[in-house]
C-alpha cells in the first residue's frame, strides 16, 4: 500500500509569488491535515479536510488556503509569499474517524527568497 | 486551548541504555489522545506510541513505553535498550478525541545515541 505522497519535495519561490503544494493520501483515507514546521514555531496545524470539506482550521492568515478533491487528494496554496513562510509543510492522512492513526508524508521544503 | 511542553531540547544516551523524554501538556478537553512521534533526518513523522486519556494503563510498544500521569498532566516516553536507529527528533503531541483531528505539538527533543 503506497504511503502519503507529497509533491514537490523541494521548492524555491520569490517573495510575493504564490505556491501550490500537493498531498496524495493513502488509498481509502478521507482526511488530510496540513502542518507547517519551522525551527522557531515548531509544528503548527494549518487545516484539515474530510470528504472535500474543511472541518478544522488553525490560526493562519487568509493567504493560506486549501482544498480537497473527490479522490481525497489535497492541495494547499499560499499566496503573496513572505520570507517567514519558509518552512517544511507536512501533510497527514487518516480514515478521518475517531481513534484512527494519522500517517505523514515526507513533506515539502519551501524556501522563500 | 491545548498546549504541549517539552523541556529538554537535546538529550543523549549510550547504546543499550535507557532514556526518558519528558512532556507536559494542558488541555480543557475531557477526552483526548497523547502521542509520541519520531522524526528522523528523512523528515517523515513516524508514530511511536499513543495513549488514550481515559485508559489508566500506560501504553507500551516493544522498547517504548510511557508514564502517563493524568492528574499531573505529564506524559513521558521511556526508550529501553537504545539503538543507533533511535537517534532522531521526538515530538510529543495532543489531540482531542473527536473526529476533527488537530494535533498540538511540543517543540521536540533531539535524541542522540552514542555507540
């Protein structure tokens, strides 16, 4: 069974640009969550999607958005990039029900210059 | 709101010895889960062990066990017979027990294993 796949693995963008990151969950998983990991702030929850609906959201500005498709694949988008958006972005998939384990991808390393 | 605190940024242990990583948390939820995750240099977050707050018995997974003190809001991880492959960042995390999965994380402990 394939694991959680995140693409691309590495990305370099310029301030002001926008970026889209992709996450393909484990087959059969309907929940995808996104996290931002930085040395200073650690891991912070961005949002969770379940069956194409956002059902939980963290405290990030509106520049951060996401969506989920009918095949459960999810994308997150960051517009008007700032230097502080440089981070490792991790996604996790799960069945989405109570008491189910979340499986993580290897992340996308975003560098904003 | 939930918070998770790991007070040891770095630790080291001799191969085959035992090490304990500390974690304290705060939550207003009555039903919640606690987790320890391992993040090796490959960056992929791997679940080490999970504890359901309503269970009094401490969780155990092979060489990994926890000491869950609910009243003290403490959740430490003990690694026995440490191996070189245990070297990694270890994160303590907490989530509510509902369907909405939102993990709140500590800042991590970097564990080194000396041969």
